[in-house]
C-alpha cells in the first residue's frame, strides 16, 4: 500500500531505531501514529519493551547498517524515529567523539537514507549540534533530499515536568528546511511545568535530593519547579554533602527519588511495566526520550502532515 494511501487513513507506520524501553514509541503511539516495530541491541531494555507493546522489537546491532536495513525495509515505514546512545556527546559524559558511540547517530542517518521513509525524527542531547558527527548527519540527509528542522527543545515547555534540553532533527522528503518550526512554536507552553503541576501531591514529598555533579552546586530541589534532568544513574545521599545555600530544604529532611518516581517524571504512565535490576531500570529510564516530549514532536509533525494533505487535495 502506498504511503499516501496510508496517510489518508491516518495509519502512518513508524519504526523506532535505538528504541530502548520505548519512550519515543509510546509518545508516537499516544499521538495517534501506528508504531509497527522497534530495533535495539540491549537485552534488558528489549525485555521491558516486549512487556509494554504488542508489536515486535528486533534485537539488532544497528552499527551494522546493511544488515539492519534488510530488516527495516520489510516493515515499509512511513516514518523512522530514533535516539541513538548519546553518552559521547553528553555533558554528563566525556564529550569525546572518539569513544565510539558517537558514530551511531551517523548510522541512524545512513539507515534513513537507505530506507527512504517520507519522514524521520532523530533525538539526541543538545550538545550534539557542535560535533563532527552531527555535521556528517546533516550532510547525508540533505543530500538525500530531506528538508530539515533542527530544534533544541526544553522538555519542561513541552508537557514534561523536567528541565531536559534535547536536540531534535526532523526531516521530510522534498520539504523546505525549517518546515516544522512554526508547528513546534505554536504548541509550546509559555511557562515550564513543575513536578507538582504534573503529579500533584502523589509523591508525598515537597522536596527531593539529586546528587550534584560537584558539591558546590545545589542538590535539594522543590517539586514546585521542574525536575532537574533525570539521569541514567541514581546514587544515595552521600555523607560528604553538607548542604548548599541554594537548596530548597535542609538535606537532612529529604530523600532521593525512586526509580518508579523517576519514570513518572519521564512521563511514563504508572501502568508501564519495568523489570530488571535497579541499575538497569535507572539506565533505561534516564536514557529514554520522555514520553510526552515524544508526543509533543509527533503531534507537531502530524499537524504538518495533515496540512500538507489538505493542500494537496485542494490543489488537485
């Protein structure tokens, strides 16, 4: 069936690469898209994905683009989405492209170029925009005929109670660069979302502890502000932390967030089933695209597609 025919029935088919436990998949599914398959190579996340989605997830090393593409094309995706591992770009990591994982963003672009879906969405940390890998991605996709929208989004303005800045690269065949900018702008909240805005008093706390990157920074935060970025690691309150003048409460009166609470701040629903070790769950939660952030981008893309279809119908 042709992609245009599927669009008319509201059945745009999505394949998620580097899916992890499924933040992007669930976000696009919640926005009304038909997610039909996912690919990943980390067994703990694959097991969690299987528990929460009816469509298949394929265990695949996506660094092997040729082999991966032979499997992806069989699903005939209209849209490919993905958030390749970002540790080599992240401010929480080494910010060293030579570490090896940086090339996976290029592998994502190579898969898109080979499969040639009508649209794609790539997510990564904001600092990727300063890298040689990202420049290579832009060149590959532009040469393949995709119009590109590059946008760093703060999740707290996109329905997520968390300060989390991420780069989204969104492409559409034969579109103008920047084609999705106005759609993203129109949906943006004028104010950031706090934890209390989203979860109310359900956590049973007013303040919480998050291990700072160094002890000169605050580590106690109020739920009346957006959460700090949920990271892939979770540590108990260290005995060496004596407090900071900017802490919202005394460190002696607070606790850290549980893995489940961290998943809620990532906007996974309470019904989402996580299994595995605490370390694995924290890693998959922290590395996930927040579900509501994925939905925010998906709905903007859906509105653009709908408007394009309307213009085509009017002009025909």
